[in-house]
C-alpha cells in the first residue's frame, strides 16, 4: 500500500509473513508509511496488530517469517505499560542511553514538553498512570525519532486522561513530525488522531482509509459518525440505522 506517490517513505514493508507454529498471523502484507504520516492500525484481538508492530520494531525474535522491512535507524516504541524502571527516577528513565550534560538538558526539555517540568527527581511509584505515560512519551521523543511505534499506549488510562493524552500526542507529533504507527482497539481514537487508518483481518489489510476530516475533529460531526460506522462495519460490528461511509 503506497498512497503517497512522490513522497519519501519512513516505512516500506513487502511481503511480510509471520507464523506461530502452523498459524499464519501475517500473510504477505505490504505497507508504505510516508515521512511525517500518522497511521492508525485497527483490528480484532488476535488479528496480528501487535505482531506487525513488533516486526517493525525488530522485537519479534525467533518467530517464523519472511518478507522485507525498511525503517529508519532512529525509531522509538511506546507500549500500553509505560515500562519505567522503578529504581530510576523520572529524568534517569527519560535519558536512558544518553550521557553528559547534553543528555540531561535534552531530557529536561522532553519532560517540559509533556508537562512534567519540575518532576525530574520523582520516582515512578509517585506518578499517576497518565504521568507515567507522559514520561514514556518523553523517553521516546527525546531521541527525535523518525518513526514512533505506539502499541495501545493509552489503553490502561481512564477516559478523561486518554483525551488529554490524545491532545498531547497530537501536539508532540505536530512539533517533531515523526512517522507514527498507532495500534489501537479504539475506533474513535484512530479517527481523532490519524491521517490514515488501516484495518487488519486474518493477516491481511482489508481497509486503507485516508481521513480527510478538518481539525480539530468533532465527534458530533456527521462525517465523523460516517467514518466510524464504516470502520466498525469493516471490523464486523454492525451499527443499526446507519449506512456505511
């Protein structure tokens, strides 16, 4: 899938197959993601979303498979669990792998960007779930990645905190301009954030939808509801009384 002819790609995947034993999870999929493009990946549980993301992140060791993957050297991954090291304080978690005064300054700037200036010396246990995810985002963006991979990063948060994190992620992506692949179960989250939405089913992409709604995207907009209905139908969820987009 290459919807951006003439633009440079951050991700190029060709013929990607992944198997666990006799079960095929990804069945020869192709995908291009342009530099700076925000792509959301939807699919039922077990459809292969996380397997695809882990393949891009080179985290699927000892898994049977074929195909080629080209990604930028500088990429970062954010998971549903913030995965902060409890024996390191906030600034130490953000600057893992960085050193010297420049690394410390970059970490402080990243924390300020996510609204945690002044919390550098706090311990992970002292932070709320939303604050921990803010630290995880700061840790991912402090290296200025060309590709950000996010696997259900807000799935464990309450509804209000999720909305605040959506706003934060939108602002950070507009500022840093990485290519983004967001894996999510939340159709509204995908529509609110993404330039383009994919639906994965039985190891193949069955939908590749460009989102052309104006920003900020209003859930009350009938066009938002039309896109939601279309995507829910593609996911096998029938919405009574509405026609697919």
